[in-house]
């Protein structure tokens, strides 16, 4: 049976297709692409689950060390937001525009696999994130470089690509100890005194401002999300 273009059935079908295309287009426009330092990825995944449940908006994550993600952004990676593990890289990307950066968490270090005294034991191998590209690696290197642990200067020190990989090295048994972000460490990990390393103030960089990004960041700055970040093992920003 042939349908005339002016028939009610045909017009209804056309309207349905147009509505579907509009919905798909709107959903695509609301998809956010976010780069996140490895230490904060599990926490942000939890935050995003809550956000999607409330809004239906998809947030696509790409995770690596802060240094690697900074390089990707400098070469045109299409991220809307970057959650770094320090303040320096977002400031570098923002080139002086402070309105494009903000603090979202302050990190803490913890030792998995032993006691503080074990940091002075050269027979105990240790994993840390790469100090060249990972802020938590830099903080960990400050800790093991303390005079109190100089007896272990010849220990096997394994530099992982990022904090998450440092955890995997320890969890798999490849090393005895690991200096990790508190948020990634096991419950029985030993807290490292914050005065043993430079503050780990984590900042975000708004790479591509848009209404969708603004709505998402309003959520990230909410009391609900602040509670989720603290529960994960971080401290509030100054």
C-alpha cells in the first residue's frame, strides 16, 4: 500500500523520526569528555555515577598520569575538563587565566605493605608513581629521600607510570611496599605525615567551557560531591 506524503500516518512517522534525531543530537551534545589523573579516577567514576543517575548525561573518562594528560591537552586532545593531581599543570594550560582553574581536593599519601620503619629497610622493595610525570610520585620521592630513611637508599625502587599502576605492583606482589594516594591505598595502609612532602593540592582545568561543562562543575562543587571526595580519602581545599 502506498502512503501519500500528506497522510496523517506519514506525517506522524516523520515527526517521530525528527524527534528521535533531536533527542540523539541533544544527548551527543551533553556528552562530556574528561581527563583525570589516575589517583582520582575511582572517585570521579563514583561521582559520575551519581551525576548520570540524576541527569542522564554521560561523562567519558580518560585516565593517565598528570604529566601525560597535560601533554595530550597541549597537542589538542578534545577534553572538556582536566582533573589533575597538582596545581602546576592546570596553571600551565590556563596560561595565566585563573578563572579556568580551581582546586577540587587535597591529596594524602599512605604506605601499603608495612610500617613507617620499613621505609628504612633496604631489603624491602618499594613502588612509587613516576616522579617525572606524577605529582604523587614526586611527593613519594620526597618522603623516601628523608635522612631518616637514608639506610634504604640502595633498595629496589620501582617507578610506575602512575599511582594506579604503583598500587597494582604492590597488590600483585611484585614489590613489598608502595607509597600511594590515600584514596587508592588499602584500609590498613599507614598514613604519611603531610609535613614530609609538599602539599598535594589538586586542581582542575576547564579546557572547553560550555553550558554543559558549567552544569557539571556546579555538581562537582556541590556539598554532595564534596562529601564523596572526603569519604574517598581526600581533604577539602584551603
